[in-house]
């Protein structure tokens, strides 16, 4: 019986003997090229083995599916602002007219630096009071010295029986009165000196300062953020003159709806990036959650403190923040970048080592909750599977190439 052979077509999952391969060549079958990405023996569709060179060119990065408590999250706009604890508003301590403003917005200042000079009658009254108190203290000191001498003499006379006991008691009473007057005069002088120190502050006095000038100094080091003081302006006690703050101490301000704020509490984590540079991400910890809803916006203010030492940016910069709530029920999750779509199917690309190369497989999955960082897997793979995260689109392209070639 004569057998007639036509060109044979190799099916997936079928290994052909060498004799059949020779017959395929005789029928004009094209020799299969030796691509860099080749299917392993017995491989299925949507799988491929990548050589070490292909892996190096692809530049893939990997992660693993894992079981962790699912954390609800909300992505909201945010803004960086100066930490109020690091901001000091400096007001006038006297009534008068501003004569000098020593700084401008943006100047770096140190604690004790003179910021503003105010021409005021109060400093002159304080100087007069100090002079008067000093004179009264001198007089009281003389009177105390005389009273002490008189009391000592009276005691000697009484001992010599040359003076009555009543006269000695009057001398002792005079000494006590002189001592009290001295203490009062000393306290008054200290008060007068304290008022001068309050109006001038501690530190060197500028060369252009007038005896009539009250010196306003900064109590903290930092940068001048705002300046309300202008030369020639008449001010009253308490009027704001300047604001000094530490620009490195920032906080993140966000506003969440009531629904989005569920599970958000002090200590919860926040990830954010600046609008001007979305590629760089930072971390923060929630430090305050407002106890009430804003009556106008119907939102809840949430404040977070960025990680210490992070160089973030300037105050009043806008950001995009992801607020992570408290952990809930355990769920199998993978990084969001691991989720791919393959011709209508939702997949993750599982990976296993093959010598110096890797074996990849498109695994269909069913997803649940999502956040900007992770996705919950309801079915498909369990915890502990290694998956492609970075450059996953390149791995998917290799799988699509195999689909297009029917698994060749």
C-alpha cells in the first residue's frame, strides 16, 4: 500500500520525531528560526522561555503576590504648608512709629537679631524710671547703713547700761524699716531695668539705633516669610510686624470626604508626589484628623507630617496624595503594575527561573479592590508567586507574539 504524505502541520504540545522533521523539510516546510525567545518543549500558548540575553535587554523587575491586610486608600489633591509649630508671628510690644525695618522677605535670621526699630515715648519713660529707681536705691542704701550703725551703737550703750531698753528697741525698729526700704528700692530698680531689657531685648544694639527706639527682635531662627512693617507706620501693641518660620518643617494638608476618611486615623500612612515632579514619591504620617466636617466644603481636614530629613520642596506647592486607611481583612495582593490586559483577559505574568533565563506564563486572574499601589486578586494565583512588575508590557508583547504565531 502506498502512503502519500502532504505537508504536516505540527500542533501545539506535540513533539515530532526526527524522521518527521526530515519529511517536513522535503515537503518544503520552512526551517524554524532560532529566535531569542523560544518556547520550551511541551510549552503551552501564553508561555515562553526567555534567554539570559533577552532578560537583560528586557530589564524586568519582579515582586511576589502576598497575603496582607487590605488597606483602603483614597487619592486626593493636597498642598504643602508650613508647620504652624515652626512659624512665629512677631508683633509690636509698644506704641510708636516705625523708624527702621532691618530685614526683607526671604532673609535668613537668627534668634536675637533686631528686625524692627520703633520710636516710642515708652522707652524714654522706662529710662527715666530706671534713673529714679537707681537714685532711690542709693538713698535707701545710705539710710540702711545709718540705721545699722545706730542699732549697733544703741546695743553697746544698753550693754554699758548707758541707754534704756526702749531706745534700743526704737533703734532696732529703725534698722528694720531701713532694710525694708532698701529691699523695696532694689526691687523697683530691678523692675525698671527689666522694662528696659524688655524694650531693647538681649543682644547687641545696632549702631543706627536711637535712645528713643524700641528694638523688636526675633525669638526664633528661620526665614522671614512675610513683612507687614513699613517705615513711618504708627503701630499699637500687638500689631503684627513680621513672620518668621522654618521652611524645612512642612506638613501636608488634605481634605477628604466623609466616606474617604473612614479608617483614616492619626498614624496612618500617606504617599504623595509633587504636581511639578510626579516621578518622585514621598511618605508622610497623619498627625491630625479634624473632628468635625467643614460646613462649606463638607470635607474633613487631614494633616500629615512628611518623613524627617526628606527634601521635598517649598511651602504652598501642590501635591497628589494617597491616604492609606487602617488594615482590614487579609487579601492576596500584587503591585498594581503587575496587572496587564491580554486581548481582553486580565492577567498577571508569573515568572520562574530557567537557568540564567526565565520562564513566563500569562495567568488569568480576577481582581477585586484596587489602589494606586496594589490590586486585590480574588482568584487565579495564590500568595507566593513571583510576578513581573517592571517592564511587564515587554513580557506581554512576547506572549502576544506567540499567540500570533500559534505557539510556534
